[in-house]
C-alpha cells in the first residue's frame, strides 16, 4: 500500500531549548489505523501539531497525500482533520454554527446535508441548536470530532481521543474510527491506553524523548516481543529453585507456592515439555497450570524502560 | 494566487453572528451615549457656546463623536475577535486550516470594521435628530470612515495577538487611545488652544484623523486635508507591516 503521509528528518527544538523531536522518519500507509504510543512529553502532540500546521518544524519535511505541508499548505491541510487533545470549543456558539464554521475554514462550500450526516453519525443531531457550553464533556468531545470531519478529510488525527471519556463513548469512538477506516480515511491516533492501540491499530509506533524507537505491524510486534508466562501451582512450597531446573528461566511466586516460567512465543521450542518432564523426574508435583500472553502494555513498558536504562 | 473564499466567509460570518446575538446591546449603547452627549453638549452647554468656525457646537462635535466610537469599537471588536480563540484554544483550528495569514486578517478585520462602521452610521443617524448635520464631501466622509475603521481594526488585531490577558486588551484603548482622542480635538478645534499646546497636539496622530473626518462634513479642518489623508494612510500602512511581521515570525500565535 502506498504512503499517504511521509515524514522525513523531522526535528523540532522549542525556543526554550527543549528538543521535542529528533529526526523523526515515518510513513503512514493509506487507509490504515496507526497508533502512536509514548509517555507524556514524548513528542506525540508536537509531531501532530507540525503535520497540522500549528507548530513550525525546525527542519525536515512532511508530505500529506502528495502535498508538501509548507509549500503546498492549502492542498495538504484540506486533506487533514485534527481532533486535539484539549476540549477547546466555542462555548457560546451552537453545535451547528461551529461545525459549519469548520467546513468553511477548510475551504469547502457549504453543505448542510453533509453536516447533518456528520452530526447524526456522532449522535449530535438532537443537540445541533444547543450552545456548546450546555453540553457534557463527552458531547463536547463529539463536537470536536464533528468539526474535524466536517471538511471530509482523508487523514484524521486523533490526539488522545479517549482521555477522560466514559466506557460507552469510548466504544462508540472505536466504532467510529473503524467506520472511518472502512470509508477509506487514514487514522492516526495517539494514546496512553495501550489496550486502545491493541484493540484498534494496524500498526504501532512508539515514541520516546522525541525519537521514534519502533514502528511495527501490531501483530508482528505482539509476536516479536510477546512473551508468555506459564505459572505452576506447586503441591509443596519450595524455598529455592532446585539445581536441576537451572536451564529454564524460572522465578518463584507466592512465597514458593508458585513457579513461573517465562518464554518467548516465537522461539521454536517453548521448553515446556522438557521442563515438565524434568519436574516429574525430580518429584516436584503441581496442582494447576496456567499460561498467559503478555499484552502490548507489558511490551510497551519493557520497551520504554529498557531503552531508558540503556540511554542513561 | 488562490483564495479561500469559503474560509474567509466562514470566519467573517461567524464573527458577525456574535454581533447579531448582542445586536441590541451593541447598537443601543452608542445610541444612548450619543443622545446623552447631545443633550449635555448640544442642548445644555452647547447653547451657551459660540459656533466653532461657523459650525454650531452641537454639530461640530458629531465627527469627533463618530471617530471616538469608531476607534474604540474597531479596536475592541478586532482585539476580542482574535484574542478569544487564543484564550479558549480554538485558535488551533484557524492555524491548521488552509487559510493564509492575509485571509485571516481580511476576515477578522473585515468583520470588526463592518461592526464599527455600522455603529458609526447609527451614531450619525442619531445625531441627525438632535443637530443639523451637514456632509459637504460624502465621498471623503465614507472614505475616511472605512479607512479609519479598517486601520483601527488592524490595530485591534495586533493588540489581540499581543495581549496575554483580558486586562491587556483594555490597557491600550483606555490608557492611550481614549486620552489621545479627547485631546485630539474630538470636542474642540485645536485652533482654540494656546500656541504651545497647539504645536504639542500636532504630535497626536488622532488629530489628523478627526480633522480630516470633520473636513468631509463641514469643509473646515485643523490641518490640511492632504496631510490628514497621508497620516491616516501612514498609520494604516504601519499596522499592515506589523501584522505582516506577526505572521512571518509567528509571534504569539505559533511556536
């Protein structure tokens, strides 16, 4: 699939001296859902802000759907929609007025039918005549999305779309993102919630201290970095791991009642049959067995913390 | 050259919608204020005052009153128009939209100038009920009205971008523009001043604006009309330069 967004050598140093981005290269494929993960202050919002034209890059180029975002900013920006992290709305305006404004701002001729569709899709139609200040936080979030969609962008940025959002709206949001993808919109979202990336994304990028440390297909990432744990509930608690089991990566849990074996899922041999056989030979009995695959969260935490250690 | 007419229209329309919502306050305030001025200066005090350059005092102050409102309304509307999105954060959308700096200025300044010209016209109509207003040079009257409204809206736009809080929005209009207007011959001809003060007044840019505007009404001016026009155009050009620099440098708009 071809790239709809190409970022190359993107650097940003703020006037304060803070280097928010360090030579970031990234290609977003047409029609995918890309999740940008990273701790606070990693540079996610700076990256998005540069692509959307709110922040000026120190160096590097961004090409959106074939248009350079600086030289050809009009065409580039018409393709891009942004839902920022903060709930910033025209509080005194009606939903209808603010969404209509957004469409016009992005150079599109008035189209009440389309605005109606956008509002209906986001369950905002009944609220169209309400002033934004009277809406709940969740509804305001929907208004922000409606504004970003009013000009029919082909690339949509969602900066922390579900921060502080209740479960129901979160599910609605996920459904909406999938629907947009089905309509051919490329979605780039940043998130703190790793389960969100796990649930939604086709590909995942991890950004830390202004550097993109990893970009991978979600499935590959899970496979590549995924570890599995097998926990055995022992019949007799154990003080230390016996000599005979030193070939396996084992840890004791629950004060010696549990034995945990951690292994890479993509290794050819898990080592489980051998371990169980050896335990039988040593006369170590177990009552129960359970295996667990590490989530993206574990992967993420281990990735970010390992890099931190190696960097310091 | 491309022009995002939908974008300019959207901002312009959005800004005027705010005005429409408060149309009664926006228009009644100048009507009442002007009426009060005429009751006080026209009827009560004006009858005891001699004519100024052959113009009855009540009529003499009309151009100055319109100018005073034009300055304050243009500055207020334009500064508030751009400051408010900065304050609430909705500016993100304007910065990320395919509108050029010139288009943003055109829309905000156009909306602010439209409002203040409307208010100026309402004051002129109100004045007509109280005093005999005469307009000798209607073309120049309209030209000065538009030029002043646009220039001060540009000035207001600059203040709105510069301001970091609501107090700062008020500082320049209150501490600089209003005093300069009162001292700039809104209510008197600077010919009435002692020579030293008269010379001093010539450093006040407002003098040129009011003088030129009054000339378009009564054909009488404190300074030559060409000088007035040049001074007004000069201030307009200066504001344009500053706005241009703001967008070029991203000053207080962009990081």
